[in-house]
C-alpha cells in the first residue's frame, strides 16, 4: 500500500502514512517497511516527522501494546 501511495505522490510531494499496529510501532519496523516500499516504488524518502497518539490517548505502563499509533510524514522524491 505504501509503495503504491509513493508512486502516486508527485516528486517533491508529501505523504502522511500511519500504522495502528502495536507490533509495528514497538518493534521500530515501520520505518524499515517504508524504506522498502520506497525502494520498490523507485522513490527516495526523507522522514520529516514521526508522531504518536495525541495526549488524550493515555498509555498504561502495564500495557505497552497500547502504544500502537504511529504517523510518519515523508518527503517523496523520484530516484
């Protein structure tokens, strides 16, 4: 999905992509997935911002899986 989105973005454009997977967020693999998608789409990406849930989405220390929301703002360029 991210590879298709990157192909659809005009060179020099921005892409906001998100995950709501705790496994993806806590492992740190989301950026690797995005890098792989960029390679597949023949694009170069620059991460402009990584953000999580808003302050009203509280986290419980006993439930780390609750930190499952991640948003990444990318600058997309053609190779």
